[in-house]
């Protein structure tokens, strides 16, 4: 079983080990990130959450399928440690967490009634392999839910060079490792090619428009600039330099103070059945 992540300078290139990134995922809850899928869940469904992060989403899903078992897997050991601690704190006993790779799942064929993944495929150079694994482990007639980032066309108003430059460098870094911030728009096709019948598909924007939300979004992005190795590598490769990075950060903070500032990023939500 492989659990390899692309690395730069001895760290996961996407910064998945950084507290600022882990905190971002810890703020996600099942009713927000996977709310689109909750109406499909019933008591007694064996469920797998691939790329579970710190477990905040998985625990909500576990409640929906209880008393059946919910399983969360993640490639980052630190995330699994957090998830186990969170489950113990909440005293949820129908959930388990383990380190595993979505592209090489340690489960038998036809093991689950439901398989979900959120914000994972965009990081992979071989998302088709991951989707084939989801198809393999879900039972015939079972459901697969996929949420994908699609940040290729963020809503930025008023237009701002610093904010746009952040997304440009970030996207280029993703592309360097075979990932894509535009993967959401291709999800339905990729799922179909993996043998799944997609019967629900939506594209949405998450919008921050009030001053507190806009500033929180910018500080979150700045935290990524300062902690995600992609940006260090961007300097090394000559895409940018330290002076420009500092100018981008200052420009993002100044833009966030504009009374009319808003930022929106896209995602897609898909629900499919294994025929």
C-alpha cells in the first residue's frame, strides 16, 4: 500500500503537515462540506470517507449511518492522530481512522455502501486511479460522492493584482505536481469514465463578502503563502521572488480592507451510483 505525497525540501509540497492548513480543514463540518450528500444517507450504511483530514466531517457522517461503521482514511499521519483524538473526545464509537492512500485502498472489493471524498482529487496527478479505487470498494448499487475544488475563475471584486497573483502562483504550483485547481469542472466526466453513473452534479461558489469574512479569507491564504512549500519552490524556480511575495501579502491585506471587497471560489458536487 502506498502512502506517498509529493514533497519539497522534506515536507509535503501542498503543506498538508502545516498547522495553518490542518486548521483550515478542521473548520469543515459535515453539514457544510457534505450537506449535498446527507439526504442520501441512511442508518446501517457502511461508509468510507477518503481524505478525512481531522475527522470533523467523518464524525457527522458516522452519526447519519449509525449503528453502521464509518471509516476515515487520510494520507497524512498527523491528520489521523487528530481524527482519533476528536472521535475519543466526542465519544463516537462507530468510527475508525487509518492512514491510507485513496489510490491504493486497503479494503476488499464491494466493502462499502457509500464512499465519499472531498477536496482530494485536485491534489493528485492520477485522479482516475483514485476514482477507480472508489468504484472498486463500493458495493453494486452503492453511492459515491465527490466534492472538487474549482478555483480557476475566482470571483475577485474589486479586481486586485495581488490577489490574482496569489491564485496564479498557487495554481502553477499545483500543476507542477500534476494536480489541478480546475478539476471540479471535469469531475462528472472522470467519474463516468471510472464506471460510475452520475445522477446529481452541481457547481457552486463559496462567497466571502462581509468585511470579517473577507479578511479571514485573506489571512488564511497568507498563511498558506507563509507555510506551504509550493511558494518556497516558486521562488527557487524563479516564478517569483521574496520581494514580490511580501508585496503580494501587503496587497492582499490592503485589498481586504476595501469596503466592497468580496472573494468567491468554486467547487463541484457530484453523486453517482455503481451500476
